[in-house]
């Protein structure tokens, strides 16, 4: 529980790497056990491809999620600046 405030607690690598490795291992293992004609190297190749694809898709998903968050924050910051400028213009008109 002490790690909740730590920025690395939600590091992408802590999620992407185990998910990719487990899915690649699972796909290779299932192919090796369920398809009798597949050699170890065929299962290993499929597991490697699945591992790479899962890591790639998760990395893209996390990047899009972070981009959307940054975009929303920037949009809010701009809206706050416009509102402050409008307030200052109204104050200047009221003085003059």
C-alpha cells in the first residue's frame, strides 16, 4: 500500500511485459499440446509472435490513453486561460 503514490507503481512495463509473456506462453503451449504435428520450435515461434503483438497493442493502448488525458488537460487549461482573459477584459471595460 505504500507504493500507491509512487509514479512507477503504474508504470506501463509492469503491466505490458507480464501480460505479453503470459499470453505468448499460453498460445505456444496450447498450440504445442493441442496440435500434434507442431514441433517445439513452431510453438515457440507462435508464442513469440503473440508476445510481440500483445506488447505492441498494449503499448499503443496505453499511449492513446495517456494522450487523451494530456489532451483533455491542455483543453481545460486553454479554456481557463480564455475565461481569465474574458474576465480581465470585462473588468477593464467596467473601469473605463
